[in-house]
C-alpha cells in the first residue's frame, strides 16, 4: 500500500508505549497495534483526531505517502 | 428493551426452524423407509389409477381386518406415463422413482436450506454477524440446486421412469416456474449478501 503509518516513529519520539496511547485515546491495544502495523483499510477522522491530540502532532506526521 | 424483543423474536424463529428441520428429517427418513418396504408388500396394498392430472398412487399396508397403515401417496404427472397402457408399467418401480424424485429430493433440498437458516439464526443469537462467507457460499449452492431441480427435475423423472418403470421412452421438458423464481430470488439475495459481506469487512477494518 502507498500510504504508510508512521505511528511507531512518533511514539518513539514521544517516548510513549503503545498500551499507554491506547488507554489515553480509549482504543483497544489490539486495534491500535493493527493501525501501527497497517493492517487496516481505513482510519476514522475521530481516531486520527484522538491520536493527534494525544501525541500533539499533525496527521501528516503519522501518515506518509510512498510511491509503489 | 427493543434489542431484547428482537433477540426473543430471533430465538422463537430459531426454535421454529429447528422444529421444522427435525420434522423434515423424520418425514424424509420415513419416506425412505416406506420405499424400502414397498418391494415386500403385496400388490393388493398398492392403488395405481389414472386420475385427471396424472397417475394417482397410494400404498396402504393392511394391518388386519378393516385396518390399514397408510404409507405413501402421490401423483405421476400426466405427461410422463400418459400414452403407456397400465400393463406395460412396472408400478412399484414407477412409484419408487416418482416418490424419490418428486418428494424425497425436494425434502432434502428443504432440509439443507433449513439447516443453513438454523445456523444463521444461531449465529445471530450469539451476536455474530449474519454476513459471513460460509452463508454466502451455501446460499449460492442452494440457489443453484433449486434452479437445477426446477428446470431438470421433471426431465430426470421422465428418463428414470422410462428406464426403470416402462419400456417406452418419452421425455417431456416441464419447468417449475415457482422453483425457478425461488432459485433466481435466492441468487439475487446471495448477491445482496456478498455486498453486505464486503461492507462488513470494510467496517471491521476501519478503526
């Protein structure tokens, strides 16, 4: 897929664990792990909003377009 | 409150379908057992006469004086044995073939359909989505079987009766339009289920 999720990089920058972010945005760790590993087809604006608010970042920092 | 009522409705529907499923199995099994015994009962127990729409038959096993155990009855359509004189017909074979093709085979299709609907309602009771690939496949299969039986069932009956019950070959192609309609509706419904399956997958993989 051409869209890559860079959640692991942002989490490393913020020194935050996946489980902690999952607890803060009220999402199950399994689902957040699926987002992190790109095992999803789409992401809701509400989920993206919660992640950006918690990690204090822009959506562009999480999503990256890579040409195939 | 509303979901509880819905759950109760599904539960009632599930019980009803299970009841009809087991009843159908019992009926089909009794029919098959009756067919096995048809070769051992005397000719006097078999009634086979020309009716308005076809050859009407019934088998009543005599139990004693004045009492009989009713086994099977049916009607072979006029177009199949119409031109054949009675003495040229192997009555027992004709009854067995007709009962198998006209009664047992549709019952088996109904049993398969009821089993799948029962599994579906069972999954709905367990809060599982009804849009699953296994139901899509079985719905498609049942639709194909119903379509095939509706279009070729009568022809198959003609051929089998010609082979086993009469020394006279005649094939008539008669469609069961209601069966064709049910098969086509089943196929259309399976297409709708496929779209539902796609939407379910999209929903499940959207976080």
